[in-house]
C-alpha cells in the first residue's frame, strides 16, 4: 500500500490562493476583520462599564446566548445588530472616510 504524501501550506499562502481564485475574497476578508475589531471594542467597552452580556441582551432585545456568540466570534453580526449593541452602551456608529 502506497502512502499519500501530504503537502502543507501556510495560512497566508492559502489566503493568497483564495484571493487569486475569487477577487472579491480580499474585500470580504477585510470587512470580516473590521467586524471582528468592532466586536472586540464593544466587548471591551461592555466590560469597562461593568455590564454583563445579560445587561446588553435586555437593552438590545438580542438573546444573551447570541451576545455570547457574537463576542466569541462564532457568528457574524449584521450591521444593525452592531448598532443596537453600541447604543446599549450609550454609543453609536458613524462613517469616517479613509481619506480624512
């Protein structure tokens, strides 16, 4: 029986291959990274204000388990969900162009 030789690639090489196969992948990856950064900031602000996930759930109408899933990166939240979360913390979202 012949053994199969496996070839390993780095994550960066794999991403580059995906970008070459689908030109929109790079843009979608950038958006996903921005969403992750927003969620990290929202979670940090929640903790700094000594609020629980349940507090955010009550203020937003989003189930506590979904707040947990968002914060752990298990789901990709819609923009309106991020806005509601920010508002629950007393904040808001605003668009700031890159060229400013």
